[in-house]
C-alpha cells in the first residue's frame, strides 16, 4: 500500500467512525478479487494479444508490476504499431495499455498511453471503473481499442489536406 492509499484510508476511517478492521477486510477482498480476475481473464488476454501481434510482425510484450510487498499492482502491455520494427525497449514503450489496482478508491484504472505525441489525433485514454471492468468482453474491447489507437498513433503526423 502506498502512503497515498494509507492517507486516503485513514481519512475514510475517520469519516465513517470505523475502527479500521472492516475497511481492512474490504480492501483485502478487493485486492484478492482483482488478482483473481487478472489471472483468469486479463493475463491470458494480454498474452494472446502479444502472440497475435508478434505473428503479424508487430513488436509487443506484456509485464506485471508488483508493490513493495510483492503483491500484484498492475499489468501492462506494450505495442509498437509498426510492422517489422525493431523491438528495442524504448520503441516498445511507444504505446502502452496498463490496468492498475487503485486501493485507496477501490477501483481499477484502465490507462492507454501514447508517447512522443507524433500523432495529435490520438491522445492518452483513462478510464476508472470497478472490478466488473475486468470481464472478458470489456478487456477484449479495450485491447481492440488499444490496437486501433496504436496503429493510428504510429502512422505519424497526418498529412495536410489539399483542397
């Protein structure tokens, strides 16, 4: 738990007059549900995405992120939407879709980041939702959106319209 999460929880306890035990159990249950959904739904979908991307000659990779106690905090997928491009670590960070556990607010953040802003038509995407956002259908829809935005982003600057 980060210091920010700790401060938010202390504030919530004070407002609710809670001794902290119920909040601690709720937080632990939320974390466990997040981890289960990531293992059952998200991670297999991310791995499948990477397999398909590499089969189509797009550099891609997937990674887990843990907190200081070694608990799952986030999963992320990187894609370079340029077929046949070299998969250097810096290039792979061009487009990233990350799902992050936000303990303080007990929600899940879906974040898509596109570096260097070479294509102004594609911007960073942020979506904050509950655990239900980790359903197979939603994760699949998000991955489709991520692929589409990544391919659009990697096209570069749009050409000026002649007219």
